[in-house]
């Protein structure tokens, strides 16, 4: 008889040997003291400062957002009650989709149960609606996009990261009569670099392709209304399909696409990951709508975050902590070794009560392991000073090289 237990144990043992075994830290966020949280241990509880949250603007604890969620739960229901096409097409979700379409200046939007599902489902469905479609995908697109491209089951080509010349070479070689879909991101979440959106749009126009942009690490944070990096640089109306999340800058949960009414309708009627999934709970949808409406008109959160991101980068640079240079809110502290990344994370938590998860392969390539720091508007100057001192102590304790006055250039 097959030894199932040993087979699964062997997989885990391999991960442990490669320092890739995933350990989750149990915390309870504190609304009143964000970014403080309570760290739950077998021996008791302790305060920690969270430095790795994707709730980039702290909108998950904004009073208007919390109030909207509570009010919707009280007058309606905590759950959706079913899939959208059976019994879960709530008024709150319909309102959210209208808000998202308006945010991105598109005719329509469609909400999914997560950003991952939105990419996985929408990319595949859009390509399958176009007979003979060829997908052109950036080599650094993240897992949900890769999964969507695979699920499409059509021809695909991978172009070198942000390499316009390589993409044009591939587009030029393709049959002009075949439909084409170019898939890329705005802010890449591990290195913090950005895509050349205008150049992608230029090539799409030249070769008759559709553009699909992942804005999950940019919505809420960039643009005059928080619509993302494409809005920030005036490229939003040049992109055919914009995909985003409600779980990062907007501080809630769920994913979506915004596009023409024809594209959204085709996805709505054909996407299995949408049709057969329970709808987003109405209280979550109401909270997300409140968050979007607030960030459309408020610059306070975005301005506060940019100020603290700049200060964090400057302080770490002056202390010689190797940070990968980029123009965004992501602060990658480069370690370059899985075991050391885990050890650094553990020391920060146990010695300094600072919570930053290590980022290892396969999320990033081997040899580029890192700590991914994400300052929010609520990380005060004092907290930044504490983080800097803690990282200096951790680097020196582990014998990791510091580089005074040098910021690493992104490759």
C-alpha cells in the first residue's frame, strides 16, 4: 500500500531543508493603534509593529469603512446567500461595480471573490472569447496572471520584463490577423519597479492588440483619485482591461476587472471562476465602496504614505541597509539567502517586536531573498527610527554586509 503520510512529509522536509518552509505568525491587528498588533504565542501575547501589511493606507480600519460594513450587515446579511446568478446579486455588489467602473473611467466592472481569482479567471476567459488569440505576457507577471495565461489554453509568448523591443519583435512576428492580448503589471510588488504603460499601449495600437493591466499594488495609492499608476501617468484611458484588488490599498477584500461593457459581459457570462463562486458578502462590498469613495476625494492618505516611504528609504540608506532602489512604495531590504532572510525576520520579531515576513523562492528568484517592508501613513518617524536601529542590529548580529550610503540599483 502506498505510504501517503511519508510522501507528504517528504515534501515538507525538502522545504525545511531549503529554508522555504512557511511559518505564519499569528497576529490580531489593533484598530485604534495601527500599525500595532497583538502577537499570539503559546506562552501568551505580546505587542508587535507590523511592517509588511498590504493594507498600504490603513483603510481597513478607517471609520467610514468600518461603519459601512457594520451598517450593511445589520440591515441585510453577513453572507451573500449564493452565487451571483442564483441568489447573491446584492445591491451592495452592484453599487460597488458602478463605483469601480467610474473610478477607472470604464463602461463596466465585475467583482470577483479575490484579486487572484480575477486574474486567473478573466485572463483565461477573455482569451478564450477570441478565436486564435495569442497572449503576450511579461516574464515578471505574478502567479495569478501566469495561471490565467495557462488556463486560457491558447498560444502564448513571454517577453523579457519591461522590454519594449523584445515585445515588439514578438508582435511583429505574429500573424496580423490573429487577436492578441498583452498582459502586464503597473507596480511589481517584489522589486517595486513599474511597467512602461504608454509604450505598451503604443505597441498594442500599432499591432492591433488588447491590453490587460494588473493594478493590484497601485489602486488606492496612485493617481488623483486613487485609480492606480495608469491614472498617475495619464495612461488609464489607453488600457483596455484594468484588473485590481479591494484587499490592498482599499483595505477590504475581493478583486475586479474594469473594461468595456462588451468585455465585462462576455466574462460575466462565461467565467467559471465567477459563475460558480459565492458572491462577495454585501458588508464587504459596502466597505469597499466606502473606501473607494473616500480615496477618490482624499489626498491625505496618499500624501502621508509617500512622505513616510521616502523617510524610511532615506533612513535605511543612511544606515547602510541594502534597499533595492525603485520609485514606488515598496521597500525591499535585500538579504540574498533564504536562511538569513528567515533568521533576520525571526530576530526582528523576537528581539525587536517588529513583524516583517521573509520573502523566499518561488516568490522571488533564489539568491534575491529579502524582507519586503511597506510603510503606511501611520508608521511614525519614531517607528521608522526603531525599524532602522533594529535592522542595523539584525544585520550586524547575522554578519550581513551593510553598504553605507549605497542604494542598490534595480536590475
